[in-house]
């Protein structure tokens, strides 16, 4: 006996396709978040080191600004 809508199994293909798209999107989102979190703190340590050297008088303000702009890419 055939029920309406269940005779052809086309809906199964769409469900499988939808779940694959969902998983790919979730994995891509997770990768994006991890990359952003890792890349966020790249220059922070170097800038803190520069601030400490400026405070100790090892470098002057002009050298601090120059090196800071190189680190941060400005």
C-alpha cells in the first residue's frame, strides 16, 4: 500500500543534503571562531614588551611609536 508523499524517496535525498550542509556550516563556523581567537592576540605581547622598555627608558617615544606601528601594521 502506498501513502501520499512516501511513494518516492526524494525527500530523503533532501534531508541528507540538508544535514550535510548544516554540518559543513557548523564546522566552518567553528574554524572561523578558532582562527579569530588565535589571531586576536598576536601583537599584544610585543606591544606590552615595548611599553615596558619605554617605561624603563631603554627606548624613546619616537622609537616606541615606530616599532608599535610596525607590529600592528599601521
